């Protein structure tokens, strides 16, 4: 898309001048949450607005002063863009509100329910897993990634549960890959994304992810170092298993 969400005032104008759509029921991120979530049709396409609540932070054991869910999602987007990982364009409107370009693709849950099991590519899964481990994602369930059924690729969305100190469960797509693609688990993956992660300096990471909590900063740096030794999907799964 040639339009980019760079200016908050322009985004507000697009939303105010656009048509508010009924909430999506089939591929809608963060179902069941207490965040305000709105979908708009605008002259640049569909825009998805999400405003997180205090209850969201309480239930997720996140201290807003260390970085709200909205801020964490924005930092994750900034890092993904810096690393050239394909994710929807996103802007931080205020400390609790994000707006992103809406991709008209099914999420993992919708696709498998309405169609068939996901067909996954090892290099795509590897890159997504690299990013999820680096950013300490703890909520990558089957509605928190989209599936491009033409390219047979997953696209990560709703990455607000990021850069946290505690460990999460295995991302849903990794659970599927481990069960259905056993012969590819130990295959070495050539990844330009991994090369870019390895070449990131601490200053690069600090600039893209301005964490306020010192322990979260050290966790990010430590996770980067761990990935320097990884070249297979089995290796990333092992990192999740050992915590």
C-alpha cells in the first residue's frame, strides 16, 4: 500500500471522514478482550482502531508505567519494520490507542475452521518464530496471526504482549508446525531476518524499543544473544521449552 500511517492528525481525519463498519466477527483480533475496537472504511482503505483498558493491563499483569499494551504493540511494529518483517502498518495515537491498516485475510482460527489445516512454509515459520522469541511474545494464539492462503504465509498481528519478563506458551503456529512437519524441524534455515537480528547493536534495539524497565531491557538483549546460536525451528522450540 502506497499510503503510510505517519501523521496522527491525518489518521484522525481519515477516521472521522470514514464510515464506521460493523465489528468483524470472523477475523477480528483480540476477541473477548475489554479493549475498544473499531473498524473504519476510509479513502486509504480499512483502518482498525484499538484502545486498551486498565482491565487489559491488570489481567495481563502489565504495569502501564513500564509500557502500555498499545506502546508495546507500537514498539513491536517499529522493530518489525526495522528488521523488514512484513506486518500491517501501525501508528501510536496515544499511550492507550493504536490504529493499523487492516489486512483482509483470515486469522489462523478462521481459516482452519472454515477451510482446512494451514499449509506452512519453514522459512516463514522460522522468521515469525525468531521475531516472537526476540520480542518475548506471550499471547500468540490462533487469532493473533493472519494467514495469506495465496502465499501460504502467516503474518503476525496484535503483538501488544511483548517485551515482558515472564515466559509464554509455544506460539500456535509453532505448535502446528511441530506436529505436522516433523521432518523439517531440524532443517537449517537460511534467513536474512536472522542476519539482521544478529547485526543489531544494543543502540539499534534501544532506539526501536525504548523500554523503561531495566529487567525488560536485559531480557531483550539476552534473547538476541540466544538467537545467534539458532538455525533451526527445533532450536527455537527448545528455547521456549527451557524457558
